C-alpha cells in the first residue's frame, strides 16, 4: 500500500494535484459549513457541538485528495478505464453536497429557485448530513482500496 | 312603567352591554405595533419587540429561522457573550426579524412567537424554541401541537394562544418580515445588520463573537 502511494506521489505533478484538491475541498467546505468566514474579516472558528462535522470534512477532503490523483495516474500513465475514477468523484460530490444545502446561501438559493421540491431536497441533505458524509467516506475508502489493488496488479508492485 | 323609563332602561342596558363587550375582547386581539419603527434601512415594524435598552447606540437586526441549525449555533455560541457585554450594558439592543424559509413548520413557529408576544412572552418563547430545536427540519418538533405544548409549559394562556395560532393571525406579519429580508439581500440565516449611529454593516452567517465585537466597537 505504501509502495503504491509512493509510486503515484513520487511524481511531483500528482503531489501538486493532491495538494490542490485537498486545499480547494477543505477551504470550500469549511466556508460552506460556516467554519471559515471571509467577510467582513477572515476568521475561522469551530462552534461547540460542530466538531464532528469539522472532522468529517477533513477526512472527506483528505480521501478525495488521495483517491482522485491516484485514479488520474491510472488513466494517464496506465491508460486504464475511468470507472474507478467515478467512484472517487461521486464520493467527493455527495460528501460536499451534504453540508452545502443548509440555511446558508446555497440552501436559500435552491429553495428560492425550486420551491417545495428544493425545500424537501435541502431538508433531506441537512437532516442526514452526518450519515451522508459517512457514506461518502465509505465510498472513498472502498475506491481507495480497489485503486491500490489495481495499481499493485497493473504495476506489478510487491507487497 | 311609562315610556320614558323604558327608553332610559334600554339605554342603560345598551351602555352596560357595550362596556362589557369592550372589556371582554381577548387580549390576543390587541396588537401594539409601531408601524414606523425602522433601524437603518430596515423596517423592523413587524419584527420582534426590542431586546435591551431602546436608547442603545447600536441595534443588531437578526434575520433568522427557528429551524435553522446555524441560528441555533449562533444563539448558543455567540449571543450569550453579546447579551452580556453589549445588551445588558446598554451598548446595543437586538431585534429579531423572521426569514422563515426552511420548511413548512418554520412560518408556523414564527407566527407562534408573535402569539406569545400578545401575552408578553415573546423572548421567553423565542428562547424556548432555540433551546428545544432538534437537528432535523420538519420532523415535528415545531409543528402546531408542539408549539402549543411549548406555550403551555411557559404558562401562556393556551386558549388565547391556540385561537391566535390556528387562525393564522400573524401569517402576513411573517410574510412581511420575509420580504424585508429579501429586499435587503439577506441570502440565508442567520443574517445580521449592525446598525450604528452613522452606519450599518451586514454580516452573513453564524459568525463568532470576535467579529461582532470588532464591528460594534468600531461604531461606538
């Protein structure tokens, strides 16, 4: 497993890609979930009772930053199928959507635009935010292990 | 009994009946709204009663939804410090204006707060709702029956409260407040305007106390 990670991230391009993915996801999700504010001052805080949500955001961002560059590596270097890549993207997207649609601007825009259908969708994503994020982590973890296994076989990496 | 006595008797009965009717009008029908009340550019006429000293130099206008969990976070994490350091010291006061958009129970909860106001219990009911908020939207924690149960637990006259809530007496008031939020570009809850003597500043989201302190100190 360590050898597989080394193989991918020894290429500086994938290390940069991973850093960009992690930074973009973690900052974006922390802003959407109101852990970071940009106006009128840049400030961050973790309100009491929201620690679990914060940790889940970090885990989703870290796993996305691991899984997506590994799959891009498979597609670019080994010219393999994009099937596993979709698992990583799907996990990242549902993990992100869970926290985005709440009482903030995105939830407000969805409800204003789509009316009761938007309200139902927003309520679902808000009510089940933690379980959805845990499912997203599950999808990303499964994608990670299947990607590592594929890379071991395809690159003939020893245990 | 002559005709004159009958007429006098009828007049007396009419006056007594009139007085009895006047004094028996339920208090829920009495609405004391200052239609000219505004803070900065925002009409707060239909908002909550003012919390704190009316002559305080700063007014915090909060747009909120009783089912919004970020409003809950702000209520529990930021508001206590603001209350202690600014509202109780007479530096600021606060008015709550509804932006009830999250679910079908949100407008009803907002209306219920004004039914409680009819009996002088607005802030007690407001606090009760934010202390009782459950994590799921529209799961029944703020439906009509629960709102009535909250009123009962606060010792509010339930008959008056029920008649107010069931009649939808304050639905237009809540709609007006929602409209104010939209007109002032509030795009989510909680949303705030800090209105000082010479300026007003908009803050979005459940920002920490340090941000409110910095903004308000720069206005005093």
